C-alpha cells in the first residue's frame, strides 16, 4: 500500500510526427500548413514521457494536468538531433467550446538551434464531427510554434502532428502506475485512469446520440 506521503500516479510515453510550414498565413490554417510542410519535407515530431504523479488530484482537477518531458525535433528550429523539453504541460480532456467537445492541450517549451526560446503549442479537438472518428480526434494534434515559452508568443510556424499506428501500439505498452509496488493498487490506478479516458469518449461520442 502507498504511504501517507506517497501518491499513486500514472506515466506513459507518446510519439507524434508530422509537418509544419514556417511563416504560414493564416496561422490557423492547419491543413494548408500541413500540405505545404509535406511538399517541403519540413518534419516535426516529439517523444514525450507524460506523468500524472498524483492520480486522484489529476482526476479531481478540471484541468486534468500532467507533466511532459522529452525531446522535440522540428525542421528549421531545432538541431538535427532535437531539443529537450523539461517543463512541458499536458492537459487531458478539458472542456471544449461546446457541451459535447473536449480538448487535449500540449505546451512544450524548448530552445531552438538559434539559442532562442520557443513553444510547441498544440491541441487535439475531441468531438464528434458526424462520422464517429474517435481515432482521428484523439490522434491529430493541431500545432503552432511560438516565439518564447508562453502561449501568448507570436506564432512563427503552423502544422499538424499525428500518432501513427505503430507508435500507438508501442504507446499502449508504456502505461504504468507509479508510487506503489502493490499489484492491486497498480491495477486500480490504471483502471481509474482508463475509466476517465474512455468515460470522456463516451460523453463526447456516444451519450449525445442516446434516446
């Protein structure tokens, strides 16, 4: 059993890959920037370890925050082997712009090859667009690169990152419980996290269509 001073948490890794276009206008034309990035082969990707060190606090918070560390590799911004992310923020299934929508948010600060601070600022738009595309909604990250480490920074690039199926299959093997050696506590924690995750999908994609 965990001690009174030790919380049970959840950790997993995630890889996303895609394309960006620098200086794209308008900056919220994600599809256009993605197409342009593919033409110029301007690739972007990250490999993150996302941690919710206190699962109960994570579930209780409307922001559902997690910590993200890892590496980003962005053509034209980072060195060839990428740049570290050490103080990233991840938010899972926060309220969207409607009763049947949710968002996943990513804020990944890094230092560019030019020595300047940048932020990979992205969101997944989790909603039913009428075709029950759960996979598309949860695996597509609409992305901008900002100057500085704040979400108020000037946008300097736009694109789309995706989870590829082989990377998703690998991701499923990385979920683990933290803060306890008790197998029952680990199973319970993973179950609570899974219940929140799939419960949110139920709320967005299924419940609105029930009689």
